[in-house]
C-alpha cells in the first residue's frame, strides 16, 4: 500500500494519523488477548488457573454504601462516611456539631 503523503491535506493527514493510532491500539489489544488465551490454555492443561499461578488476588465488589449522614441545611445531600468528607460535613464539624448530630 503506497500513499503519497505529500498530496494529502493537513486534515487528511490528521485523519490518517488518528486511524493509524486506533489500528495500532486494536492490534496490540488483539495480540495481548491472544497471548493471554494461550497462557490460560497452558495453565488449564496443567490443572491450574492463571490466577493461581500468578498469585493474582481476586478483588471483591463492594456494595453501594448506605448513607449515614445528612446535610443539616439540605437533607437530600447525604454522605456514607466513606471517602473524602464533603465540605458541608467538615464545615458543620468546625461549627461545633458532632457527627451524631448529622447521623441519619
């Protein structure tokens, strides 16, 4: 396949560049999946799973967190107690409120 790059406009060159990048990524993904399938097949033939051989840890899915605290100014604004404290929670604490005061 010969493409005369000198005859293409800037837009055509950028489109070509985008297409090439997509095809490279899909090629790499395809090769990675093929290699992984081969390795899994070999492991299965030996009586193991790939996770057992690599020591990969199976992560558990967390269920959605239940709200524990509600914003005193707007009860529909809630927080589960997980992750970063919302601004309204931190401001209420600095104003002298206790977490129990905002508990649902």
